[in-house]
C-alpha cells in the first residue's frame, strides 16, 4: 500500500519555541493532506486541510497563526507549531489522500511534548 | 446530529466471540466508505474499504446499507490482537473527497 512518512516521531521542546513536523507521501502524489491532533484516549480531531499550492483550510477553533501549514509540493506538507505551550502537547498525525479512491494513508504520527 | 456516528463502546468480548459495529452517516451523497483500525498511541491503519456489494477479508466482513445510511463491520472468532479502536470514515465527494471520521468504537477482547 501507499506510504506516508511523518517526521519527527517524537519531539520535546521548551515553551516558546517553534516545532516543524513534516509529512511526506513517498510513492504517490497527494494534492490533499490532512492534519489531526489527538489527546490520550480521545478521538482524532481534524485541524486543517492542506491543499498543494494554496492556503490551508482550518477547522473552527484552530488558530491558523499558531499552526502554520505549508503544502509546497505534491509530496510534502509541513505543520509548524509556533510559540509552543505545554497545552500544545499532543499526538499530531497527518494523512494523505489517494486521488482515485479517496482512501487515506496516515503518517506514523508525531508526539510533541512542550516543557 | 453528527455527520458520522459510532457507538464508542467499549465492547468487551471473550476470545472467539463474534462482534459487530455499526456506523451511521447523515449525508446521502457520501461516496466511499472505509474502516480503519487504531491501536493505542499509533496512527490509524486501513482495515478495509466497504463496497456496495459487501466484502469480506478473512474474519472481517464489511457491509454498506445505503438505504438506511450505515456501514457495518463484523469480526468473527475474535482474537486478543483485535483489541483496538475501529474508526469508520465516510467520504463526501465535492470535487475531491472530503473524509469525515466517526469517533471510533473501542473493542477489548479478553481471554
């Protein structure tokens, strides 16, 4: 099956710093990628839809200036958590959508801990 | 009403049991349907697509009922390793597919 790689898998940072997470589709082109966050024992929460070559579409309540999304190519989307705070600590997951079937392929997730 | 609804469970079943989950969706224009499995602290992984005619993969059977707007997942002969959260995903076609997730159903298979 298709592969989506997400990096880094774990990151620990200090409050106030910015963290960039990369999501790459390795063997297919993804015009659309999605970013989610998930708190322990909670369901996935869609943060934004990332479209190649255009601005991301953010879900209600998600601050676009805090969670910067860039989708500069058909195989790479990045999420930057700016000025991170402890409450941003979470599991962030990306997914890329296969064009023909709409099937989603997920990255391995990035566990962010902000001290 | 939520667009995609699932019973969160948990469903607690013994090994060898048969268990079924349903997932209802509200938009009749939904185009494609999937079941994903998510293990604790891991990303969701595709379990199976759901076809109009129904489909089976080993112990797993998925069905779609468009008239009643639900999909189902049946697991036969449950194994301990089936313990996970099962997510249904419904795609609405609007130019490109727009996926909507259910909240997931937790399954615990015990010895």
